[in-house]
């Protein structure tokens, strides 16, 4: 069943109504999101986790949330408050009695699990699951990400419905991961897998002739200062200095700045008032 499109929602235990503003352009650009996996939470126990899941989803471009037999009433004020502005996902959320019904229109289903249940399934981490989901969605297929209850996780019958299992690499001595955190990690990988390569470009480096001029200028002044002390030392240190300057990838203005610095050092310190005082 779909959540009613109400502007006021109240939670259990006679909690006061919670109002959230709906505008023509829904917050977070939900109406313009690309096709993406559906997130299915099975028997979630805390309404707050549903709200923070909605927030994590909208952070990374997932817009469709489904619940299976939640352990709390709906609508729910705590979930709306925890969504922190992502309430439009809750507005459009659907609730189903079973996993099979929640996944009925999906072509591929990936289930998260912290334990090896002895099932022969494709094994994924969040990154490889996101990459596979990207390819499937690009081919016009519907994909779901399945998450189990906070205390127990998914049972074997529910895992059997999945095409692949997703395991998140956590500290084996403390594998307890909050439900919304697990969703966020998978949603982040979905977003990252579809990111365009950075358009940032490095500044144009100075031409080699400019670098050569800087090095020759610097070496003349170092020779005059007696820095090298011997021909062998000049060869070894000269190569090291040249390699260092190359690694710096100086731009043409930076080369001119460095040459100005070398020139000023050649002049020596300026006399200051009182320098001649005995």
C-alpha cells in the first residue's frame, strides 16, 4: 500500500502531528532522479531507522523505498523527523506484507547479510553490487536492494529470493552495523559508480626551456656561494635539485617567481637602521 500524500502525519502513542512542507519542486530533486535500485527494508523495528534510511537514499540519488511488515504503525512522526527533509521519499513509500510481494516487479535482487548461511549465491561487496546494478538498470531492468531487521537480519527463505548476497567489510569483532548506515554504504557506491570523471585539470606546466633557465640561474648562484664544494658533489646534488624541480610541476609564473627569489638572495640582506651600530 502506498503512504497517503498527507501534509500532516502522526506517530504512535498519541504523538503530536508532524508537519512537513511539500512544494511543487520536491526537495532533493527526487522528481529528476535517474532510474535506480529500489531499497526494501524487511520488518524494520525502529521508525527512526526508516527516516534515516530515507535521508541516506536521497543523499545519493535513490528515490524508491519499500517496507515489508514494519514493527511500528504508519504514518509515524519519528520517521518523518529522522528523515530530516527527505520526507518526500516517505510520502511515496510502499508497504507490503511479504518480501515476495515487495520484489514482484523486480528483475534482480541483492540482499545484504552479515553471516554465511551456506547459500550458493553470487558474492558481492557494495562496490561490485553497485557496478552490477548499474549495468542491469542501464539495460532497462528493475533492481532491488534488500535489508533485514536490525536484530536478526534476513532469514534463509528471504535470502533465497536474492540473486546475489552483499557483505560489507566491517570489524569481525564488532560487526553490528546500523540499518541506515548499511543502506548509506550501498547507496554511496551506487552514486560513486555512476560519477563522471573529474573535469578538473591541472595548471599548464612551464615549458622545459623555462625550467632549464631556472636551474642554470640557481646553479650559478649556488656555485658562487660555494654550496657544491666539489665537482662530484655538484653532479649528485645537481641531479637531485633538477629532479625535485621537475616533480614540482611549476607553472610559467611560478618559474618567474622562483627566479626573482634567487635574484634577491644574490643581492644579500638589506641594511636596516642600526645595523652599523657598535
